[in-house]
């Protein structure tokens, strides 16, 4: 009886996620869209939610919930119980998207919890650029960006091209060579950011230090550690300091 509205809400939910930069690769768990559809349908938002200036705070809450759910793999395995639990919370809390109440409802449910432990944060930071969870992690970290109006791309801070040409003879020690050549350092969240498509194209393979200097890049906005050398020769120190910054950022966001 309500199929026309239901269909529109489903299509609207996927259009919203497309605007936020999610695609088939970064949204493997399609069941994660169902609570968003449910929220849109029961709050009659199918004609409003895609508009940039409408329900901004709710959209931030939805995106935060989605990113954490994808990172944690909440919808892996048997997800019927998760969907039932979220539906119950949405029914009991009409209006604003109840992120905190959903989080509380699953707090004691191990793998389905939206809490992220220190050990999980350590693992998250090793995720590689082409991994399905990568975009969700970066979207969570860069939650301050304008996702409703700008398309963002994953980008290496220190360009990938610098690492593809490395030779053992370029380094004083084997230990340093192994650090630079390890993808967990140069191809992971530790060396990744989100950039608008136009900025990413203009940056290309430019050295990080040159790009920051010539474009007057705001370090805080790009989650680049301050008072840290951005020269390629100091990559080890850069990664150590950025790891501290990202850990602190994740803990602040999920608190």
C-alpha cells in the first residue's frame, strides 16, 4: 500500500550515501542502509534530506553511525538482531536521529557495539587505501568536511610515487628501509587524507612539504601534525606524530 513512498525512501537513502562519497566498494554491508531508509520514511524526510541546508545535525549523526558501523562490521554475519534493535530505538525516539541511544542499546553486545577499543584503533590505523573500510575510517576522521556539497577522494599525504621507487641502498640502515617500504606505514590510514577532487588533482605527486607550504594548507583541518617536519627524510617521525594525532581524534569523535 505504501510502496511508492518506500521506494522513494530507499532511492533517497542511496542518493544520500552517494553524495557522501560511498560506493559499492566502500558500502559492502548493504543492510546498513535499512535503518537510514526507516528513519527517512518514518520522519517523512524523502523530500528534504538531500537538500544541503536541511537537518544538518541529523545527517552528521547518521554518517557517524554509518561510518562506525562499517568500521566495526556491525552488519556482518547475522544482522537481523541488529536491525530489530535499531528499529526499536528509532520507533521509541521519533524525530532526530538517536545516535547515542543506538550506541547505548548495543553497548554490552561485543561485536555489535559502537564502542571502539584502543586495540581496535591500533588495527584501524593499519587499514590500507583500497580496503573496503578505508573510506569510512577517513570519513569519520574528517567529519568536519562538507560532504553534502563536495566530492572527496582518498589521497596519500607523502605521495605513493615516492615509495614505489625506494631501494635498499637509499638508506643508511636496513631498519629504516623496512620502515619506509612497509605499506602499513605509507599506504595506511597513517599516511592518508581526504581531499576534494579538484584539490587532489592539483596536488598530484607533489612533495608534502612543498604542497603545504605553497598552498598554505591548514594543518589542523587536514589532520597533519603541527611542529613536525614534513620532509620525506623525516617520514618516521611524521608517522609517529600523526599516529598520536589520529588516535586522539578518533577517541574524541567516538567519546
